[in-house]
C-alpha cells in the first residue's frame, strides 16, 4: 500500500473519500463502530453531488455528534494498493462542542493522546495523522495529546 499526499489545490481524479483527523479538549477524537472493538478516524464516502468538504462536515456531525467545530482542509491524497487507486481529501477539525447524536453505526467516541493499538485500519491512520501533524506545525497550531506526534 502506498499513500501519496498532494499540495492543496492539486487536481486529483474523482475524490471519493473524506478523512477527518479531529481533536476535542486537546486530545484526538476517534470513533468506534458499534460492531467492532477497534477505533477509527471519522471518515466516509463523498456522496453524489456532494463536495469533499460537505462530506467531511456530514461525516463529522454524524460520527462524532460534533455541533460546533472548525474544519480545515489539509490536502488531497491518493492510496494505491494491489494496482487499485482511490483518492480523497484529508481534513483537520477542532471540535468545540459535541451536542448532536451519533449515527446509528457508531457505538462511541473516544479521546486519546495517541493512536491506540486497536485501530480498524492499522496502516492508514498513522500516515494520515502524521501528515495532519506536519500541516498543523506549519500553521503554528497546538498538537493534540500534549504536543506529541499522535503516534
């Protein structure tokens, strides 16, 4: 598997996914699907007629119950595995309030200083979080988890 990050504004083939690295109260905000024991970054498919940013807003609200937040586009990305390529947009969200309900498929949310060992997609989140931390440092933003890299 190979993940590539592109400069903001770089045109990519069909953007199918939105992944959101989110923080709340100075910690990384992850979600757990109700049928799994592992954790995930909030994420989902871009629906027909929806922009990647609209998908990120929708997924963040549905999966975390976020009701007040700031969403920042980080960069487009591509993932290639077994000759198949998929493209998406990576975002960072600073969640201020989580007053909404959770989508039916999400069992719970959790706050973490570092990515837990039990991640659903073990190879993708560390790569995505590393890119978000790099972007945050470039913007002078505080890194969740007490300034650690999140990994």
